[in-house]
C-alpha cells in the first residue's frame, strides 16, 4: 500500500444514465490523487446498457445487481468489492475538481476521530458553476424531520472555504474510513431512497466519530437548482424516509413530539393541500408511505459488513422491493 497516498475506493450508482456516469469517470481521470479504484454499481438499469461504461473504461469495476436495490443497497454492494482504506460515495451526476481528493484524505488521515467528510458541493449548471448547494449542515430538526444546508444557493466568494465539524454530510459526495463502516454498520438500506445518508451520519456520530465539512475540496452536482414538480415516487420515498428517520433517531418525549407534529399537522395539511390541488397520484403516494409505517414495526435494523477469510458479506440486509408508481 502507498503509505503517503492510501487507496481510495470511489463507489457510484448507475441507473439508466450510462453517459452521465462516463462523464463523471472522465472527470475522475483528471484528478491529481494517484491511488484510486473506481467501482460502478448498475442498479438493474431497465432501458440502458451499462456495458458501455466498462467498454470505455476497462480499468473500472462494474457490478450488475440485476435489480434496483436503491441508493443504499447499491452502495452496499459496492462496499463488498472495495479494497480502499477510505470509501468515497460519489453520485454519478457529479464532476470533480482535479485536486478535490487530497484535502478529504488529509483530513481523515490527520484525525482518527473523524468518521465522515464531505466536500463543498456546487450546482454544476449555475452561472460559472459558482453557486453553493452544500457547505455543511445544521442537522435534522427532531420535531419536523427536516434539515437545512449551510450556504445553499449562495454565490461562492470563498466564505465557506473553511474546514469544520458539521452535523450531516451530503449523500452526493461523502468519504468514510472502511474501519468505521465495519464498526458502525453499512448504509441503512431500509430507506431505499432519501434520508439514508442522514441516518448513517447519526449512526457514525453515535459510534463516537465526528462528521466534517472540508471547504477546500469542491465537487459539482448536476442536480437542478429548481426543485421542480413533485412526483409520486419522490413523494412516497421522501415521506417514508422522513418518518423512518424520526422513528430510528429519536426517543422519549422528543419522539412523541415529532410523531404528534407529523400526525396532527403534517398529515392533515398535506392531505388537504393535495386533495384541493387535484394531485390524486401524489395523495395516493403520500398515504402509501404512511401505510408502510403502520405495517412495519421493526425499523431499527442496521446491515453489517462481515469480513472473514478475505470474503465480505452483508448480514441483516433490509432492502425491500422497489415500489413503482404510474
């Protein structure tokens, strides 16, 4: 192993976006950090051929799950194939600065109490790619289940070039030591989509580790700056994830207050709003998410990574089938 540049395994999920994934890999080819492996997990793309990724970049590892395992489930499959001291989870709709990796590695190498680092994230399609999406987080409000990013939609003038402890990393780009994952568990695949990285951050912090924002590292995210119209799929998994996060990460009076807030305010408010707007499909998705919680009582399971005799496997896998909405 290169002691000065420990191996970093970069894991990314592909789902019907092979060209976008290739663009991300192309940007990774230009980085200055000399010791990486790239692992692409194709989550059962139904109408896209992921083989073109491997054909164009034969040096990468391409894993085909054959089905949609969700964001967490797909990343966990990538972890099984990773050999790095550090694992970087990078969205396939990102591109990176050539020197983005060194500051992240340095931060983890310099402080063993840090369990997760995230870079500054900017909107790729903003003017001169200079509008901030993420510069740290204040965390999730335990009553409402909603979080807030620091610096979001601000023009980057260098005001967030600092390095500091923060409450939550960002799922589009976050790096974690392999030893921490073996200790606290894998990405919580019970979420499938949305809130899984927030839950993972809480598990990492509960394990005694800190989460850091590294403003000297920059990643560009192709997510739209405008939220856009909601979809039934997003409504279902966002609602399900928000309530699931609350159930898994609060207790006592705090949990009671959160559930009362959700039941007496959020449920009737959203139901009436969607009904009045004629958004029947969104309303059905919203209530489908609520029904899921009424039928699932064991929600605190954490998938674990077992590494024995050089063979890795996952136990307590909670991945459920993908829920489709027309």
